[in-house]
């Protein structure tokens, strides 16, 4: 669910459906054959319930809501100031020049209220009935600048079985995927907040000039599979809410941008330490690319070893992250008849511990030393990799959806110097298992190169 759609009709609406061991490990002996069969990566995982961090982010409950499955406690932003501290977000120059700080905060509060109570806890999450849709519009009416353009856009997506405008169940795609909500509680919300942060504030011009607020949110819902087994639906999204003004000067929401995805699986007790260890089977003799801070990523026959960010932009692949100003992104095209059809690798490296936008809430969560958890989606394979110089390293295969084009292999490495290295391989659907072993065999962290990247240029020359 990663397609992006746009519509303009008086109001712009955009919607999108869509962890290491410190042990020293040497590279595999050259005598091992490259064509060794792939290792079986079926993990034996100990499931746990994820923590609800809502209280840290000032999210509570206010009243109740209901749908075809029963009555539930409705979520609300009970202490919005914990999230909308402008010191924790990137605020553009245009936003600061266009509105006073107090006005930016007032609008940010309205945007957060909408995100929590109308988007995340929408009446449409598990119910696509006409009654649920009317309940949604009644709830959203007091927030939107004009309702009708949003209703028209929503209706235009009637044949889409994924997120259309908010977190919704259009065409009952969740039930079609084989799950429904776990029994509701009138005392506890349906979702557990895992992350909620205001990342960016901008000012938009056009038909409805005004500030826009981008939030990053991750939340989990208990669900029941069609087999009766319990699991968790994890939703991760980047959501932008734009504010405009009526003729009389009153503000309202003029635009929405929903870019997210939902996956079903379990939370693993112990975090990345609870994952199985994946092992190298043979040396990698193919091409590699280096991220400039010690990590070597393998690339396959016919793949480029030169980053081409212009091509990434032309394909609509977003790698750069405005929320992490020190991040260094890269894009490498793989095999395919045309650039748009080609498999590819995207990488990013950033100094996680030097992120200047760590909020007070995030620091409080870190200081609380809460139990570690790791989300493991249905069908995922891989695990943790022992790697010298890394605090942790994980490699995870996420197979394509039935009609998907690519299997996804996700690499996440956090080194001892505080740098985070991430890579995503989009490989032809059905080839992910073999490519997973190739990635495990070829992935490497060079402590010397890692340390040299930290030194000033003159010191590197002196040490050569």
C-alpha cells in the first residue's frame, strides 16, 4: 500500500494507501561455495504484548465510539503540548515569517486533535458501512474547512481497498486479508501509540494559504485472525495536515497527505535480541557499494554501483528525510527493462545519537528503560546478524503482496560510534529468499573505515 494519489477541487486532498551482538566474527572462508543452498530463516520467536506509550505523548481517552463490532473508548489528545513543542520540530523560515509562534501552536494543536481522534481512531478503521461513514463525517465536520470536497474525494476512491483519506477499511480490506479487531474495551482505546511526533512545520501558498504540520506516527492494534489467533496490526505513517482560512478568518483543515502502510504480525519479546541469528554461508564475490561510514552493501549482477538521486526522484522514490538533516541518502538501480520497472537499493546513513530534534517525550521514554520489543510481520524471514563494530544489526525479508512487484529486504545497523546505517533492497517478487542470503553473505561493517570516517581529513592522511 504505497501508491500516492492527488486531487484538487477547491481544497487539495492527498491520500496514500499504501535491531546486535558485539562478538567478533571473521569473514567466511573462501573455500565455501557460492552456490550453497539458502539457509532456512524460519524464526522461533517469543511473542509479547507491545507497550502503550500513549501516556508519554499525552494521548488518552474521551468518551466512546461504536461500530459494527461494539463500543470502544475514543482516543483524544489530552495533553497536546507534549507533542507540539515547536523546539522539537523543523520549522521553516516561511512559517516563522508568516505567523507568530502562538498562532503556529494553536493550529498545531488543532492538527494533532484531528490526527488522533479522526485519523488514527476513525470510525472507519474496521467498518465500511454507510452508518460508519456518516459517523466519520459527523466527527470530521468540525475540523475541515469545507466538507464536500473531502467527501467527493472519498467517494472517488470507492473502488480502492486501502487507505483513502484516513485510516479506513474501504472495501473491508482488513477482513479480506483475514483479520478483524480483537474485542473492544470501553475503558481502553483500540490502538496503542508507539510513536507520535511533530516533525516539520511549513507554510503553504496557493488557493488556501496557511501552515502545514507533518507528523510521524506508529501505532498497534490487537486483532483476531480468521483462525481465532491473536496478532497485532502495526500502522506506520507520515501524515501532513494543512490549515486554511474561511472568508471570515476562521481556520480549518484544507488539505491532507496520508503516506503509510499497515502490516500484521507479532511483537517479539526482548527486541532484536529475541530474533534468531542468521549466518553467512559463503563469501560474497560480487560487486559492493559503500556508504562512506564503514558499511558495505552487496549488489547483484547488472546493478549499478553509482548513486543516481535524480533517477530516484523521477521514479517518485523518496529517500531523503527532511526530518533528519544529517542523513546521507543514496539510490542504486538494479536490473530491469526500464528504470521504472527496475529493482533497486536505497541506503541512508545518519548520526542517530546526534539528532538535534530528540524531543523531551522521546528522552523520557529512553530514560524509563522500558522493555525492548520488535515487530515481526507475517511471512517475514531473517533475523539478527553478528557483526564486529555494531551494537545491533538486523536483516529482514518482507515478501511481496500477492499482486506486488517487489520483495523487500530491510537492513538496519547501529554501530558503536552512534551511526545508523539503513538499506532497503527491492528485488523481483519471488527472489527474496535467495537474495536474503546473498545480502547476509555480502553485508559487512569495516571498523577501520568506520573510524576513519569520524576523523578530520588531515588525521586520516596522517594515519595512512
